[in-house]
C-alpha cells in the first residue's frame, strides 16, 4: 500500500503529482527544483545557490517521511548544462558521506520545468 508524503516545508507540486510516495519502506521522491517553499519563487542566483535550494527541498521531503540523506540509496540529477556539473557536485557532496553516498546518475537534458538548471530526485529506504 502506498502512503503519500507532502510537506509545506518543500514546494507544493506544480502538477498532478505528490512530493513523494512511500511504498513499504521505500520512498520515491518526485524531482525537486529550486523553488522557495514559502514564496514559490525560483532561487536562481547562481548554480550553487540553486543546487542548495534543491537539496534543502529534498531534505524537507525526506524529513516528512522520517528519513535523512543517510537513507538515500539512489539519486538522479538532471542538469541543463554539463559545464555546471562540478559546482552542482560540490554542493550535492555536502549532504552525503562520501563513503556511504548513494548510487547516482547525472544526465544533461535540453530543458527542465520552469527552465531551471538542475532537478534532483531520490529513492530512499528505512
């Protein structure tokens, strides 16, 4: 049976989806972009600030499911420009212990929702 996870501490969905779905002990998150959850305005000052907002949004979703980044075993990162990879990776790396970091793919795409530069989704398990 699935349990819907939504929190006001992360941006409200901008379409017909939920922030995350918990199935058994496994959490499947929707992709997060750099929307400020309080204002629903994009945080696009620079790629590092944008990535930090994405990760903070993801942290809020994980917290709503009683999980942390330690529970994450798979991430997907979608970026609009591979030239931003090292800066995104630097911010992303602050949220994980390198020795136990999750599996991950990073994919350059033509466009992302609201034409942001980065979107991240995760799969976690209790």
